[in-house]
C-alpha cells in the first residue's frame, strides 16, 4: 500500500507544486488523533480547535480533544499541546508528540497561520523553505543576518529554522512552492517587501497532496470546489480580522499620542506604506527616532503608547515640546531653516511648510524645496552636501555660485542689466531690467527686479530670450 501511494504521489508531483515528506517521518495510520491541552485559556484552546479543522477537512482524520487528563496508560497515545515557552514548534509526525504555541501573535490572521503550520508538522510535513531545491538567496549569510534583526532571534535559531537544509531521503516531494503553509513568511525574515503577499492558509497543493496522502476518496473536482469555498471564507475572515484589528488599534490614544493607519498622512506628510505609525494628537509626527517605525502589532502599539514618556504629556506639554523641537531644528552646518512665507535673498519662499537656505540666506540649488515640518526640513539639511561642507570648501562653493550667477546674466538673445531708463519707472531697490541684445537703450518689457536672481528667473520666462 505504501509503495502504491508513493508511486501515485511521485506521478502527481510532476504536475503540481509544493509538498515534501521525508522517508524517516512517521505518517499517521489511523482515523483519529487525540490531543490534550496541558494549559492555555479557553479562547486559546478554542482557536486551535477551530482553525485545525481545515486539516481535518482534507485528511479525513478526526481530531479529538481530551477534556480531562488522560490516564497513565493512555497518555503515551496522546498528542499534547502547550501554550508555554517562547517559541512555536511541533514534533514532525508520530504518536506521543508535542505542539508548543509559546509565541502566538496578537494578530488573529497570524495565529491561524501558525496553528495550521504546526499542525502540518504534526501530520508529517517539513519546512518548505528548507528543501534542497530552494532559491539560492536563502543560503546566504545576508539572510542569516536579516533573520537575526527582523526576528530578534539568535544565530542558532535562524540557522536551524531558515538556513539549514534538509538532506534526508525524500518519501515524496514536488516543485518548490512559496505559498505552502509550511513555508515561512519571507518578508518577516528578510524585511523585503517583495515577499509581502504571504499566503496565510493552506495552499491548493498543500490540500491536494495531504488528501492524496491521507484521504484519496476526494476527487479532483470536489477538492477544487472545496478550495474555492476556502478562498472565499479566508477572504471574509481576513477582511473582518483586519477591520476589527484596526478598530481596536485606533481606540488607543492619549492626550498627546494617537495611531495613524495607512494610507492616511500626518499634517506634515508622514505616513507608513503599511501598518500603523504613532503621531501626536495634534496631527503632526513626533520628533523622536522611536516614532519613525511602522508598527503591525496591537501589542507593540499598546506598549508604546502606554509607556513612552512623549505619550504621557498633556496637550500643553506637547505644545511646549514642539517649540523646543522647533528651536533644535533651526540650524545645521552651513544652513538654516527658512520658515513659512519668509523670503530668501533670491525672493523665493514657501507659502506652506518650511525650507532651508545657507546661513547667509542664499538659495541652495535651482529652486526652493518646501517640506511639511521643521523636522523634515532639518532632516533634509542633514543630508544636503552643501550644508555639510567644511568651511574652506563652503567658501569655494560660494565663489563658484557667484561665477555661475554671472554667466546666467545673459542668454543667447537677452541679458540682465542694472540701468535706469527714462521710459519706465522702477521702484526704489528694483534696479535690474532685461534688454534684448543689440537694443541696449530700452528694456525688453516694463518689469523691474530687486536682484539678479529675480531677473534671471524672469528672463527664463520670456520666449524671445530663449
């Protein structure tokens, strides 16, 4: 029987994706599996029972749960489940195994995925991402380092659960499948958004092959119909879970802090491309490195809002704090902040937001860039090459700007001159005009400019001069 099953599975593995069971794995040979909860709340136990039903649906194996502690002679026949410890793990196949749910997420979608994953191990399935034919980037030292950072785990944990490959003799396998429930979520491992569309339930091939392994009475047509129904149910489940989660997160606020959900932006233009960020209750972002992070966990956001000193301020205290931040964002290196509606030497300014100029109030670059907050402008200063130049280099930069400015005083057909004409009256301080080359005795129009920067800008808008 085992040989016939193996031949059938090997034939199917050439047609479908993603499934691997190794020779040494003990496959269940019974109609039911009995479990006993060593601990856990009623909610935790009920979630396990509810989500694990999906495996029952495709294996045909009934999952039974002892409500009372099994007797001494029966205990060896029971698969135990515990919610203690600091990790999620399970024995692979076999009677008298154990499942640990010691690190379940506060996100119910992730909890479902974890429960299905560990029950997959219990049924004999191994990690998809630790197969011999996996993508080569999973073998890199970079992935190991990313795992340590993203998962906050030890090097040994990352190696044993990610990098180490399984070279055991294979009982049955198929093509590699990143959607398998037995595949780790690569975005959480690597931090790479390329892998953000992680499947949170059984893939079609998980179902197809587990049915071939345990429940061959399911026809292809029936399995396809069951799968489509599952997809619809999963979509409903995730939609409701995300709405409930966002609703609970948005309730978290203090007099000085509140969550901001994607795709909304703070008043100074800050936002998270996914997840939530914490901003001030006045609608502006908070000038603290800890609040540059995007959060996905209700637990993380709750802890941050309830414990961080900035979130314990009163509205008045937050206002004073913002004044203090504003002063600290005033200058950086060779540059200073340019406040709203304040003009630089070239008469440019921001009608909304803030910019920055040299300490001499000169424009940096070709045009004024405006930012949503004092902090945004300050961060731009910190990255600007001009602001970071040493004194001698900055003086050379200024001389170069003067030379470049002189060159711009003339185009192919026009030039900027400082001269008063009898046929127009320039206001005091507006002594620059534009003439057409070859006609030096009269300006090209009646406009006057306060400085050469304004005049050059005006010349660029005259089609005749271009």
